[in-house]
C-alpha cells in the first residue's frame, strides 16, 4: 500500500511518497523540478511555464500541479479545465481522484451560491482549497482546564509493533478497537472510513464540517468529528479527521501532547507533563499559518502540504539558536500547529524538518525542489545526501525519498535506528540516551 507522509501524512503523519518515475527522465524531470521549486516559493506564474512543458510530455502529476498553480493565481476556469482533462484522460490515478474532489467541491460551492437569497450575496464564489486554518484554530488548540488535565492518567505504557515502517498501536475509537499508527507528525487523530465504514453514522457524517487538508500529493477534503479515543489507560474526547483513503488511521498530537513520551524498541512510555495554562499553549500554537494533519493539515495558501508546515522567520531563528547547544544528546524543537519542527544538518546546511513517527521511509523525505539547494546527489541506487545529522545521529549517504507537496523535510523513526529517546513537550526538547 503506498504511504504518504499524511498526507498524509496525516501527514496525518503518514507519507504517500511520490518517487521520481522513469517517465520524468532528462528534460521532463528538469522542468518538473523547476516547476516544483517555483511552486514551493509561491511563484505560480513561473511554475506554470515549467509545469506546462512537463505536462506536454505526458506527466499527469505536472498537469495536476499546473492546475493548482492556476488556482494560486485565482484563475479558476483554467484550473477547472485541467481538472476535467485529468479526470477524463487519466482515470484510475490518484491525480484523477484529487481532480474529481476539486470538481465536486466546486459543484457544492455553486449549489450554495445558487441557494443564497437575492440581496444576501456573501461575495464572489471561488474555489479556495486551503482557507480553513482560521476555522480550525479553536478545534486544534483544544486547551484543557486544570481540572481536565488533573483527570488524565499520570502515565501509560503502550506496546507497539513496527509494520511497513510505521509504529502500530491498539486504540479504541468510539468503543471499537482499531489497529492504528502512533504518529507524531499528525496534528490530529484520524480514521480511515474506507477501513472502518460503520464507525460513524450517516447522521454524524452529514453534519460534520468538511475541510481541505493538504497532502504531499495534493489536497483531500475531510470531515471533522469529535469522538472518544482510548489508548492504554488514557481516554479523552478528540477531534478526529475522517479520510476516504485506506490505511491512514492515526493517533495524532491532540491525543498525547500533554505527555512526555519515551520510545524504545518495544514501548511508548508516557508520563504526564506539568500543566500549562491556555495562555502559554496559545502562544505556542499561534505561530505559523497552517494546520498539519500528517501531518493533519490545512493551510492559508493554495497547494498541497503535509498536513503542513510553512515556517515563519521567528520560529526558524528559534530552532537555529537553540540548536547551538553543546549537548548533542538534547535536540530542541518548536511546535507549529501541534507538529514538531527540528533542525537537521543536511550536507552541512541547517534544514527545518518535521519529526514524524508516521513517516515510514528510512532516510530523508523531501520535495524535489530541495534537491539543488541541499546538494542532493544521484547514483544508480537513487538520490542521497552525503551526510545528515541531528543530535548524536549521523547518517552518511542517507537515502532521499520524494513527496512533492511538502514544505520541509520529514524524518521518521528509522532515521534514529535503535537509539531510545524521550520527547519532553514542556521544555520542547528530544533527549537521546547516551
């Protein structure tokens, strides 16, 4: 089963990887890389030129990004024409599924506009794929009162098994036991309704708000519900994203963010951290304009994200300054919409990275536009970084995997090997054992 960074990740913290296909060789690959580089910088006009040339060579992914670029310029008619082209000429592809999602969403918007009484227009109708961050803010913050915090168990010991590179734990959602991924890269818990179609009733689904969630391969519209989630001794009410994609059920940061946790080869050992008031939590959560699902993740700007981090200058500085500590075994991180951002040295260049236990690949996961800036090389075995370093972990000739919708790197548990570590959310550090 293909895995994304949930986006899936979901990003939700999962990763659906888009490794470079052979059809993108030579000039086609060059144009696509240039296009993704421009797209990552929101230079949509330049991206359109490169994606157009790559699309002419039959690259459906380039065609899809071309449509997203037109959306970025508010040129919906051209984007719709391309989405229809993808749907008709490239059926049974993930790009066609995403194109159909956009077209369906547009029909919903049109129907809503038609139903608006005369004289009560809410303004111009636009297809805005990534404009839900403000609407999600209250749900994402979900601050606990001191009484609610006190009611949480002091500790839990959660066994996990590695399956296809993911940390699987047993959880109970709405009273039903699920095999689910423990995912530090997911802002929110998520459930695949493809795998669990009867978990939520038709009435619950109909009244649940629909929001756009960025994924490495594009945008998926998901429903937001609230339900009871239990893992080991911890039970709490959580906001849950519902995905139609199989295999993306995850336990996200909104379940365990009040805990420090240690991960070794067999268990996630969780201990309740000291209470932080809502003022402290709000200050931490307010930086950045995006929501990461896996990942869990909507943003203010059009285009695919991981469920999604677009760093701000202040936060980037905070990571860089903190990382100058002489203690290589203590790695600082910052939170952006519940996602953990660390700094990884890639070929000597400090690079913002999402630490994501839902990321299955061994090595680095990045968008293609980072290849040239980071000095990524290529040989017969694929793409690699000569050296990647975080804390005491040094990886030489680290394999590079691609997920083109990301804004920053991803690393998963395989990057750390067998070295145990503790995540301390109060002091915002990851502590590796000596």
